[in-house]
C-alpha cells in the first residue's frame, strides 16, 4: 500500500474512533468499567482530542514527499500505537481491560504500528514525489 493511502486509512480510522470516543464514550468504556463513570468519560474525550489531532496531521500530510517531517509523522504514529497496544495489554493482564477490548487493540494498534514501521523502513521511500499543495 502506498504511504499516502495508508495515511488516509489511518486518518479515517482515527477520526471514526475519536468521534465515538467524544460522542459516546460510555459505549467504549462498557468492556472496561462496570458502570459509566463521569471522570472516565471525560478522560475518554480528552484522549479523543489527541486522536483527532493526529488524524488531521495524517490526513493533510499524506501527499507530502519523503522528508524529516514525514519521518517524524510516521515515527510518532508508530510510537503512539506501540504504546497504546502495550497499555491495553498491561490493562488486560491487570484485569482492567476485557478480552474484546484487547483483541480490538491488537488488531487496530498492532496493525497500524506494523504499518507505520514498514513505511519507515521501506526501501522505496523516495518513490512518491511531492504533489502540488492542496488549495
């Protein structure tokens, strides 16, 4: 998959997840908490702000060529998904996160982390020249 398509897919996933996190946090917390908790819902919305921000960066940078900035974007995404996966696995072992949540985390965060690392290590990093800026 080309880098620009991968960044687009990542942005769409992130925007969809952040919309769910912001608009219906209790639905995502059901597998983690026994009952809805206003503080947990608030924190879910705070996390949604970070997710939507990273998604917008991915969306608008997807057509950029290979550069130090692109390397930073891909690296930041890879680190974010590796750490989120590690936290979910830790929460599962600790009994804080349910099986459904950890499986979803392995699929989403694991898949995206691997994808971003592949994009970083791809020998064809130079194959996509910069396109004209969007006006």
